[in-house]
């Protein structure tokens, strides 16, 4: 990528794919020592890059093109019947924007979510430092949206503001409320917030057709897919 300065990208060694079994993955990432800014992130988000902590990356697998960056055109989104039911069911929740800093209440909810939803990942419990390093950075325009039932914290949506939209970084929620479909509701709420802010897009990360935990993103239409170095709509 060229801007006023040359930004170098590097590729990881092949590693076990997080999404598809029996495959190796390679990740392309921006030089960790290059000084990152929100404006650089704006440009890279439009080239299919994502943020994880301080790292800006995108998949670069030689023999597999299954991980595709997607973004939703929010003004053209029409919710499905099931999504309308989930929206209605959660209208008793209040949403507040808070700073992306450590709060023990947030961290405890995150640990409960990870323990319930990622039981087979064989990960040690995250430390507070690892938690913040995963979700935040010093240079991104990141906010935490709290979803509460009265005073009870049910969900946190970690969201980055980019030039032309919101980027859904990560959502974690109370696993004791499955009937509320809090993950779906968080996406629906972010769509409405992007509309309210006159943004064009909600960036939803990577869509992987054959991975159940990533394939759900086609439930939100119309999507644009970053394929062959450009955004395009596909028929689903």
C-alpha cells in the first residue's frame, strides 16, 4: 500500500485455520512497528483489512479464498421476520456508549461468554491485559456499547468508527439469555446506529461460507464482498 510513506505488509507462517478443518492459513498484516492512525485504518478497512487489538490484518491463503470481507449497505437493509421478532423482544434493553477501558463488570461478562461459547478452543482464561489487547488499540476510534436490562449488563458490542461506517469488532453477552438472541440484536442495533449517524456501511468482518460461526453474516442483506481487490455485490 502506498500513502505518503510506504507501508510494509508481512505474511505469517502457515498456521492452523480457525474456521475450516484440516486447512492451513496465512495472514497478511501491516508492519507492527509502523505508526498506525485512524486515517490509515480508514483506508485499509476499504481494502478488506480488519483490526484485532493493534494488528491490522487480512487473510492471504495461497490455495483458499474462503475468508471474504463483507460490509452491509445499511440504508437498503430490510429485516427478516425473525429479525423483527428479535428486535421487538429486546426493546426493554437500554444501550449506552462508554469508553473502551477496563471495567471489572465487562471483563467478568467476557470471561463467562468465552467459557460458554468457546469451550473447545483450549485457551487459558484471559487476563485483563490480554482482554484489552484483543479488543482495543491506542489509535482506533473504538467504543463499547453496553446493553442493559435495567441495571444488569447483558451484552457489550465493541465497535470501531471508520470513515464511512461502523466496524463490528466483537460482541460478547450473557450466555444465560439464549432466547433473546443477543448477538443478532447487537448487529441489528448497530445497523440502526449506522443509519442514525448517516454512515453507509456496517463492516461485519469475514464471511466464511462453510463455517457455521461465520456464515450467518449472509442473514443481513444487501452485502458487499471484497473480492479481487474491489467491493462487489453477489447474488446469494
